[in-house]
């Protein structure tokens, strides 16, 4: 191991940091165990197998990735919808029908992205 890694390993934890790590570890273990039990129940297994635990871990990681994608959809959709509102109002007063149509389409796309990000 390099010297930097050894120094990092030898760092002492503040008591509050240690208790936070224990709490987060327990929360994650509880979530993993519950998810594995649900998977075992759905597959009508008598006991929770290691394959159920592996599948539960994959599902937890997949949900984390999906939540990031959902947040991105919501942010981009909100930006599109905000552009629609501002552009639609300004173009409505000028009477440019082509730009009005473009902003309306942008508004529909933005709302679709927001609803897509909000669905479970």
C-alpha cells in the first residue's frame, strides 16, 4: 500500500462520525435484509438465499441510479416548461404563430419530462 493510503487508514474517527457510520450501516443492512425477504417471499422460497440478497443489492443500486435520472428529467422538464411560459407570453403579444407553436411544443415536452420523472 502507498503511504497516502496507510495514512488514510490510520486516521481516527470522531465519536459522532463513528456512531453515524454505525447508524447508516444498520439502516442499509435493514433495507437490504427487507428487500431480500421480499424477493424470497415473491419467489415462494422457504428461506432467504444468498441469490436473494444479491438480487436485493442489485435492486437497491438500480433504484439509486434511477433516482438520479428522475431528478435530471424533472430539472430539464422544468427548464423547458419555464422557457415555454416566458416565450409563449412574449410571443403571444407579438403574434408570431410559428414561435407560439414551438413554445407550446416545448411546454408539452417539458411537462411530459416532469411527469415521467415523477412517476414511480
